[in-house]
């Protein structure tokens, strides 16, 4: 189990680079002007030699210099003492997520119903300007700084991609992104506009990514979903995903 968790954590680091990264005694410090918790946190990636308390202090000084919150990602393979020490220092739990996986051997979703009238689906091997513009619209409230740095983060993804965008007459109503790495596809950026929900668009986006990934030799899949997002978890389970492990972030 630990080996599988380590593999998925490594794949997710490859799939979603931060704007800046620093390696420190078996930890990686990620910085992206607090675009997301995942891209703006310290997390364990290997063996450590320094005391945990000393390392926490160092991370606090680095993120203070970066002028963003000091956040630590906790997974089942994190150093056992890290979580308790952070709790003692006043770090609370934020943004709990469930990592779900779809193992090799499960049949691909296969054919699925066409999109409702008025919707068009676009498939690309790389994130492009229209995909990014649609993502920003769907997420809303994107700052000027994030509009500047996020395209560079997507451009830095070193793996093959499957970019899906759905539009109607008014613009983009759905996005999804598959990142291929070592026979596994990670599924990211699943967003659907409020006006287009409950029409099977998210299901079609994920199914298309899984089918395209299988054509490219990816037999396994993983994704991350916020733990209290019941509709999303229900959708992913219908597509063959099961809960694998829990992770969360500690923030003071």
C-alpha cells in the first residue's frame, strides 16, 4: 500500500508543477502565490535527517519570505511525528481530499451518450489558450498574478496530456485534463459551469480522458477530490474509481 501511495504522490508532483520549488532534506517546498493548497505547500518526498521542529521553523521562514501561508501536506506516508508536532504548534486541518484510483483490468467506460444539443467537445494533446481561458472563467475570481503564472505552470508539465474542453454558444462550460505518466493517467481540472450541470458533461469528460488514455497505453488512473464533494465522488465511483487514501493540509 505504501509503495502505491508513494507512486501516486510522485506522479502528482510530475503532473502539476509549482511556479517555484525548493528541495530541503527530503521535503519539497512548493510556491505558486497560493493558487492552490497542493501547489503551495511543503511535503515529504524522501528520507529526512534533520529534526522535525527545526525543519518546520525553516519552512515557516521560507513561506514568510514568499509572503504566502505556510502549509504542510500530510499523507499516510508522511513522517509520523510531523502531524502531531504541527497540531501542537497550532496548525489546523484544511482542505481534506480523497485520492481515488481506478485499477488496471477494469473495462474502459466505452461508448457514452452524445452531448445535448448546442454543446461541442474539443480534444487536444496539449493545454492551449482557449482551454486556459475557459478554466479561468469556470473557476472565477482569478487574480492578475495567477493569470500571469498559471499558464507557465501548465506549460511546465513534462508529460503527455489529454486536454478536453466543452463549449456552448456562450463559451466554455466544461474542462478536464489527463496527465499520462508510466502507464497511469492522472485526472485534473474537472470543472463544469453552473448552467451546464446535471447533464452528464463531467461524466463525458472523464470517460473521454480514460478512453484516450487507454489508447495511449495507460491502464491505471487516479484523481483527487475534496472529501465533502459527495456528487463528484458518486460520479467517479460510477466510472470505476474507488477510495485509495486520505490526505489533508495543515495551516496555522
